[in-house]
């Protein structure tokens, strides 16, 4: 992993994501190295994804000069702000401290239980939420396609603790990995409910943003028998993702969880 310390010129960038005014991304590159990651295409990044992280060392200082801006800030909209480098660099933590001084509405999305370290800060915002991506209940599968992220159990445990601290939580089941996410989906929804989560968002695997080459290499290594099914789901007209989303929404309804479709 090549770690580069860099300086940035701006901190808060306008966000087009629903419900967000600004995006804040302390890192470029991501050690979690998820096989379906869309960030390289968003960033037009040519370096091998998962092999580098650029640390925006001066981000808290730059952010401190941008506090005239007002609105909801999404942290980690492109790359995970609680990836392993954050344990040492604490850029996200320092940015949260600065945002708290002006009580910006805060939204964090992550795959890392490291967010719990900053609960002492996050819980003091008047308006705050933390979402975890959870795309399978099977941690053996998770290790194969989100290799350096927190385990499924750690994420569910983190969601429970955040909720107990009056921080609104949600789960992003996205992207749905065909035939993997749906396996034991009832157990996943049950675990999400037990973690006290009341909102779920479902998204499909989108090849506009993920690369088929990367996904096919992953499948060839671990699930070669699924390749024809993926090709059918991804390259022919079908309603696979609609059916999975419907199944999830029915399960969610049984637990009083609100389910939203993101595609
Ligand atoms: S955690 Fe997010 S940014 Fe990081 S590799 Fe995974 S999908 Fe990409």
C-alpha cells in the first residue's frame, strides 16, 4: 500500500447526492479494495485501486476556512473516510470536530467500525446519521469482495452502539451482488432489525460505475459457477434486481423497517 501525504485546495465540494449539500472526502484511494468499487470511475483514477491512498493532510485547516458554507455534509461520499489510514491520521475525526463547532447536519457512510472511535464527537451534533454498507450476512463472502473492511458482525455491532447513542442509523444494501446478497437475505434483514436499524436502501450492481473485468476476475477465482448468471443479469434485459429489491422490501416491512430503492 503506497501512502501519499498530499495537500488539497478545497474541503467541501457541492454534492449531487440526495439529501446532501456538500461532500467531504479526506482520502483519495481506499484500502478496503471492494471488487465493485465505483470510485475509480468517479475520480477518473488510473492508478491500481487498492494499491494507494492519498491522505489530504491539510484538509482540517482548509475546512476551517470554509465554514461560511451551510448545509448537510456527507463524509465519505466517494471513498471511505474510516478506512484503516484514519486510525493513524485522524483527518476525519478532526474534520468532525470542526463541523461540530458550527453544528453542521452530518451524514457519514462507511464500512468500518472505526467510526465508533468518534462517537464522542458525532453524538453531539443536533442532526446526525451514520449509514453502513452491508451487502451480505456471509462474512466469508464479504472477505472475498470487500477484503479489508470491517466484518459483517463488527458493522452490525457498530450500528447497534450508534443507535444506542441516539445517532440515526441506516443500512445500504448496495450493490446487490447477484446470487450472493440474496443468500440468507432473511437472516441479514433480521440482524439489521436486531441492530435497531429502521431504514434500508437497496441498490443494484451497476456496470456504468463498476468494471466487469474486475468482477469477472473475482468470480473466476471464487465463484466460477456464477459467471453465466452474472452475464445474464448484467448484460440481458431482465428484472433480477427488481425481484431482489421486492423480496428485501417485503422482509423489511415485517420488521417495520422502511425500505428505499436507489435505482
Ligand atoms: S469502501 Fe467504498 S470507496 Fe472503499 S473500496 Fe469499498 S466501495 Fe470503494
